[in-house]
């Protein structure tokens, strides 16, 4: 009964991972054994790209494969085992040789980093076993059946590269995209002339997500810059004289109204009398 239950949860976790991921790792499958007693073994990674949500195939530039181990909350990397140029790949498959000197026997899994111009996405394969290993580093015990959650990182630099100033005139709640633009009033160049204020756009409402989103819908909000420039000129005024030269300097002792005395010496003098 316990064995059946574990298989059910394993299947459930793998299905959930497949649905949530942008790049789904289809192979190696969970529990696959690789014998490296001959010195090395060829490992094949197969994956599929879910373009919604996620980047399109033509937007992916490179895949980076790293051998890792450990629980989901303490992933330990053993080294990069391969890189693949996405533009040169006809199939979503990558085969690399793995030497038995990289680590000891145990359970491992692969970290697959998908690189795009906007950032990167990290996915993990199901766990598999390596035997015949002679390396010194021992992997951590495999205590998790579910693969680690995927990680998405985008760079705002590329998102804002083609920013259009007209975006600031669109009401906030009507905007979409990874970067939104705050349609706020710019700073007045001289002074405020209006006596009363009014809303430029109606107040927008918001609702909370009930479940975790598959990918970010918004990464940043951009506020408009100043609509004017401040002129600047060199200060041509003659530097003032230093206090020592303009009569402002004085000896601090001239401002003392009382003469400091050593109290201990005064007590010794009175005691000796």
C-alpha cells in the first residue's frame, strides 16, 4: 500500500512540474540507473518547450546543464557537464559524457538553465542514480520526490531598451507587458499654478492571485523623468580669503574667561600646608 501511494504521489508531482514549467525535462526519468564503472557513460537529456507560458523556441540562445544533488532546499552543484547552442540544435535533445571521477555513488539530478536575451529560466530533471563512481564528493541523500521549483529571472535593462515615451499617457490599468509606466504628472519647471487638484486617471482596483502564477506578468514600474532641464554655469566669483588672511582668525585662548587649573595638584598643595 505504501509503495502504491509513493508511486501515486511521484506521478502527481511530476505532472505538476510538467504543467508549471516553461522547459519541461522529459529525460532522464525518475529512478534511471547509469553504470559508470567503465570510466564514463553517455547521458541524454530530452526536453520540450511550452511556449505559453515561457519563451518561444527562437528566443532561446543557449542551454547550460549542471549536475546537482541534495534536497530541494539545499541544492549542491557538482559541476557544469555541458552547454548547447539552441540555434544549432535541430532536436530538443543533448547527449554528454559523464566521467565517474566527478563524485561518488548516489542520487543526482540535472539543472537545466535556459538563456534568453531577457534573462534565464532554471528547471530541474527528475532524480536518477549513478553507480560505479570513484569521486571523493558524496551526494546528499535523496529525500524529495518532487523536483525543485523552477526559477525565472528577467533583466529590466532589455525590457526598457525600447521604451516609448507615449507609454506614460496610457492609463495604468490598461497597460500590459513586463514593464508598466506610471502616467503621473511631471514636475513643474518653475511653480505650481493650479489652485485645486484633480485625478488624471480613475483609481484602479487590484485583486490577489489565489494560486501561484506560472511566470511574472509584470517586473517593474517606470516613472517619467523631468520634462525640462536645469541650466548650469561656472561660478566665476573670486574665492574668499582664508580666515587667517581676512581677519577672521583668532587664538582660542583669547576667548577664555577662566584659566584652567589642575585640581589634583591644587589638592596636594592644600594638604601639604
